[in-house]
């Protein structure tokens, strides 16, 4: 994994989060405090500003540094969680494991950090099915799996995070964190396809 590719990953992630920041904020206005788009935009702006330094690192170190940046800059609940995802991926990447194993380890870190699991209407409801599809080699299905996963969060009642304060009133809305994770899955999948990596 070379620096040019890491640079392109950061640019792609930044671009989709910027383009959809208002939409993410609207989703968080419905069942949270309306800061999810702003939070993530701040984090990915910081990643973009730091892209040269990050792209100059090896792939595992770059993942770790990007995770730390998200923890520090995104804030809210989602900053430490997206940060944990990348730092967990970095650990597995450091052991030379493949992308599916990296994502698996990242998910374990998110579960631990958030004391959560699937079914609680969070980003995990997106990440876990995407990981299952990736581990099964269903690469072409990833965007669709991500889209379907967000739709499934709509009928769930939030059991974690701010949305859980709404109880049953959290039902009927897409989860903001699952929605932002969906955008990132689309962006990474597109880039890996363009580069002929997947
Ligand atoms: P905050 O809730 O602090 O305002 P954000 O609005 O940035 O933070 O992020 C909200 C998102 O974070 C939710 O939509 C959900 O996907 C995710 N989230 C919140 N708590 C948890 C948790 N314990 N485990 C996993 N994801 C969580
Ligand atoms: Mg919020």
C-alpha cells in the first residue's frame, strides 16, 4: 500500500463526508443533537490537512494516525468510535492480516469502546454486515449490503448513544453513524475498484 493510495483514500473519504455533511446533520437532528455532519466534517478536514504526513507513513501507522486524528477532532460519541475502528484495523494490518481481518478487529474495538453490538441502531449495524460480506468475498455486493443495512436501522429502536434517550421515538429514522459509515464504504469500494485492488 503506497503513499499515493493512502492520499487518495483520505481525499475520497473527505470528499464524501463534505458532500453529505448537511444530510448527516439532518439525520442527527431527527434522533440526536444535530452535530454528526459537523463533527465528521471537522475530523475529515483535519485528516485532509494532515494528508501528506499520514501518506508518508506505512499503511498500519497511517491507519493508526488517522484514527487518533478522528478521536481528537471529531469528538462526540462517533469520534472515539470511528477512531477505534481505524486503530483496531491498524493492529491487524500491522500483523499483515487482510482487509477483512482488519475490519473484523476494528469492529471488535468499536464494540468494546461503545459497550455495544448489532441491533442497537448504531454504526455497528452497518459495519458488521459489511464485514460479513467482505469476509465471504462478496466484494461487488458491498455497496448494496451497506445501503440495505442503513435501511434496516430505520426500524430499530436505539439502545446506545443519544438516540436511545428517545426510546421508541427513535424508530422510523436512519441512524446517522450507520449512514456516515455507509458513505465511507461506498467511497473506499469505489476507490479500490478504480485502482483494481478489489
Ligand atoms: P453524539 O451522539 O455524541 O452527538 P455523533 O452525533 O457524532 O455523536 O454520532 C452519533 C452516532 O454514533 C450514532 O448515530 C451511532 O451510530 C454512533 N454511536 C453512538 N453511540 C454508540 C455506541 N455506544 N456504539 C456504537 N456506535 C454508537
Ligand atoms: Mg450527535
